[in-house]
């Protein structure tokens, strides 16, 4: 089981383009990996293409926490600017991880060597497998996106920018609702997608998104 050659090369190009924006040219990428449900048997139309760049953080600084924070800000900026970037309708999400990080995904594909690091198991099709890593990453990505939208709202008074942001919040809200509906239909309450939505609700992010949409609407339609 291998990846479409054109898709593989395109993802490698995207990874290189993202790395160029990071402005760190004194160290090289150690690996470019595909992870998550998109390379597993439990993929769905709601899956993202999780593109992970593996880097030796110690080559950059001894303060790995600062390095991770820097890369998180760069990937958030990239993902927000390229939120319409898709490969066959699947959104591409970038992430940078330390070479010593323990990735617990149930499937990992090395795009550079065109080989599996950890191949998915066919038996997973026949049972509900809760991939804690995927649930955590999916939840974090969605919550980070909401936080970014909140920051953009606070910094903007331009009506056109607010309209675009309002459209993004409605689109994200629709996606979250569709994810939960799909998950409940697929495996009931224990489906990973339903658990992701539950995590977001517990952390207050569904309310945060709802309030943000209302605040954007009020701001762009108010007159004084």
C-alpha cells in the first residue's frame, strides 16, 4: 500500500514551502511524515492531511519549549493563511515536531522515503479504536483555529475582513456539527469524532465559537 506519486510530491513541495517561511536555514528537516486518520483505515471525509515536519529542536536552541512555541505560531499562521489548501478536498494541516517526540499515531507514513514507519492494521476496521493521539491533535487544531479567529476579530475593524472572518466561523461551526453527526451515525457516542466535539464543549470552545460569530456579526453591522 503506497501513496499516489503526484500527491506525495505535492505534499513534499508544500512542506518545503512552509519550512522556507520559518526562516531557520541552519538546520535541515529530518523527516516529513503523514499521520492521523488520513493514512489509516478509519479515514473519512472529515479527515485532515496531517503533514508533520520532523526537526531536531536541539539544533536550534536548548529551550525546546520556546522552539515548539515558535513553530506552533508559524504553523498557525500558515494554516490560517492557507485554510483553503486542499488535496482532493482534504485540508492540509502543517505541524512541526521534535525528532525525539514520541508520536503515538496508529499510522505514520514517511513521504521522503515513500515507506511506512508504522503501517495501519486492517483489523482496526472491524472495531472502534480510540486513537488518543488523533483525538488530542484534532481537538487541539480546532481549538487553536478558534483562538486564532478570536485574535483576528480583536485586531480588525475592517468590514470586509470581518465578513471573511464571519464566513470562516460559520463554516467551522458547520464542520463541527457535521463531524459529530457523522461520528454518531458511524459508531455512536464512543466515536472519536464525537469525543473530539465533547472535548471542545467541555473546554468551552463551542460556546466560544458561537459567541465569536455573534460578536463578529454585531461588529460588522453596527453603526455609530
